């Protein structure tokens, strides 16, 4: 797997840390573990499927759907990152 540059250089997880491992867990059928590893994995997969379908089939309002997915995924990533970092710092203190 590709190493996280942020974690390698700074020693701190980034917003995407766990995404690769979650994708592998998802492909192996470990759905709960994939979610626990990276909660945004399911919305990212749905967004990717939507983008692939949208390449062939254009429809009215697709831009709004894309923006909604972007905000949803960003929100999930930020909330899970804050939760993970608060758990990490509670363990170290």
C-alpha cells in the first residue's frame, strides 16, 4: 500500500488515512471493519459509481448531486477525523 506522506513526515494521520485499508476490507467482504476503518468509504463508493454512470448518462441536476456528495463526504471525513484524533489524544494523555 502507498504510505501516507503526512503521517510519514509529521507523524499525524491525515483525513484520508485508512481509506486504502478500508477499500481492501470492503473488497474482501468485511463491511463492518471497512466502515470502522474509514467511515466515508461507503459514500465515496456510491459517489464513484454515480460519477461513472454520469459519464455516459447526463441528466438535469447532476451538478447539484455532485456538490451534495462532495459536502457529504467532506463532512463525514472531517467528523471521523476529529473523533479519531480526540480518541488518540485521550489515550496518550
